[in-house]
C-alpha cells in the first residue's frame, strides 16, 4: 500500500491561530506532534514510511519537509506551484506513485488536518477498504453522523453491500440544518471524511472518463525524470475538488464506515468538542483566568486573558489579533479571514512569530523604512546563503554564538557583538553550536518583504 497526504490548505476557520503561511496542519493542537506529523504516523501503521508521499503548496513545502524529516529520512514532498484544489493534487500524486513503483499499488489519500486517536480502529477500516479497492472500486471513508452538521458534505449509500462496505448512490452538498436532520433519520447518509482509497490504475482510468480536462494534461508531467511539478504545466489544471471532478460522476464508488473516532478540526467549535473541559464545560488553554463562565473556549498564546460570565463563547488571543465570537458562529470566522485577505491585511497571512526549518523569528516592531525582528536559530541549523536587493541588515547577538559568513569571510560573534550587511552582499547566519542562538535584526530599506531574498545555497531544499 502507498499513501498520499494532502498537506495544503489555509485553515481559514481557525484564524487567528492558523494563517495562510502557517496553516492548521502544521500546528500542535493537542500534543507534541502537529496534525501533519500525526497523520504520517497513522499511515505508517498501514504501510512502510517510504511509501508515503505528501503534496503541498510551494509556500509550505519547506515546513512540511522539515516536520516530516523528524519521522522519516528523506521524506517525499511534492510541491504544487499554485493552489488548484484536491483533484489535481490527488491525481498527480497517484501518477507519481504509479511511475515510481513497478506495481499497480493500492493508494489511500488522506487530509492532514484530521484528528483520529484510535489508530487501531483506523487501521482496521483501512484493511476493509483495501479489499474493496482491490475489486476495482474507489472507496470513500464515511462517518456515521451524530448530529445535524451543516458544515460537512454527505454521502448517500444504497443497500448493495460490497464486502464490508456499500455502493454509493450520490454525494450531496452541505445541507441546511433541517435537511441534515432528515439525513440522520434516514440512516443511509454519512459525513464525507475526504479520505479515499483506490488502485492507481482505477483512479487514472476514472480521471480519463470523468475529468478529461485533468487527464489530458498528465502527459506533460514525467515523474520518472523528476519530482518537480512545473508551474507552466500545472497552471493549466482546473481548480476543482476530487468530489466534483471524479467522485460525483464515477459509477465505481463504494463506502466503508470509519470505525475510529474522527474530527476534521474545521472550526474552533470542533476543537472545543475534542478538548478536555472543566466542571463548567470550559476549555482554557494558556494564561487564562475565568470567573463564572460556562461552555466556552478560551485560548491565550502570550497574554493573560481574563473572562467573566461568558457562555457559549470562543475567545482566541495571539500576538497580533484577538477573536471573540459566539460558539455557534465559529464557521463564520472564514468571513473575517477573507475580509482581511481582500484588504491586503497581512494578519490573515503571517503571525508576528513565523516558524522556519531552522527556528523562528518574531517581528518586534516596524515603521516607515525599518523592521525589527528577534531571530532564534536552533543548534546545528543555519539560514540559507542569501542576499537582498532592497534592504540592508544590522545583526546584534543576544544569546549564544553566531557564525556569520559575509562575502565569503567567516565572523564568530558572541553576545553584544554586531555586524552590518549591505544591500546585495551575500551572507549567511549559522549556528553550528550546542546552544540556541538569538539575535536582533534591524532591516532598513524602501521595500521590506520576505520575498526580497535571493537564495544561493540552502540545506532545506528551498533553492
């Protein structure tokens, strides 16, 4: 068996904790592993780690690769140069697997933002689905609905049994609450989990029949030579989900009921549902002080958040934004995210603290012509060899020891020492030592954006 992890997406409904450049699949929601890492470890129970391929957007690829590198040597990460939804992602990843293996493997495609704790039951469902996929079906994993959820799509099954599953009658859109009640009473409707299993050849055959606009472009991608996805070819792909492109049109769709627990963590309410609650039904994470609130979710990332007498409310604090809403309006957080995006407000895009494979940086202050950061470089890590076309930089070491390579010359700096880097000078900040390195960076220039980086060498594959 082979696996595809869909590691793109923006997690807009979990704003302000999830941002476009650091979405929810990279976050540690409940334990030390991120949702992406938990997904990988779950698939690893079903197949060799080397058989797992992750596909993500180019802006997330370095973070995805870095997180997975702690779990497997040389993780396979395909980078989409532009977001085109799940159909091109799954079909291209299946083509990659079929071209880099000799067989016609069974493949399971899974989102990277699900929380599933009962791995044993998940593995059992995978084995049930494998038998059906071997028979030539595309198998979707359905969740038996427990309440009339309006934020999920539904799958309607027929009475025709196939092994431990059923033939699918139809996929239906996210319903109104009234219709969702009817689905639950009917008993033949399941939540659509977005998990699919298929033979590589069957998916490609059904793509040919149901999505010729995608299939006709596959000949332009040759994964026997390179794992690169060229922008000029991928840009031609339609922006369409696998549900619309294949699942709703194919006559070869079956469903197995997922036997494990499942939560897609699509909103703050869903995180509340899976979190430990106190005697008043509150979930309090971080530095929170409460008096008399009930059934509320309060999250603090840095500051003290004090709440009094709230009921059925969500409050989330980050360094640069605060969200407060009624719990039953949690799905509408996406509207705030979209508004910020339309207004070109970077609060939708990045945190004040931005994580990188080598560590992180925090924006301390900015104004006309300047930007100040605190940068932490973890032991044994280093930033890329780079230059900037529009800004100069001044570095001051706060903690640890910095190895600075500037125009080919090495400088070893201890706390209190500094270095100036002029526009277009080639430089690198490195920490080959055992202690954390912290510096203050002051940028000066007319254009102060992350895109003003010209990379020459990089240990994280970003060149």
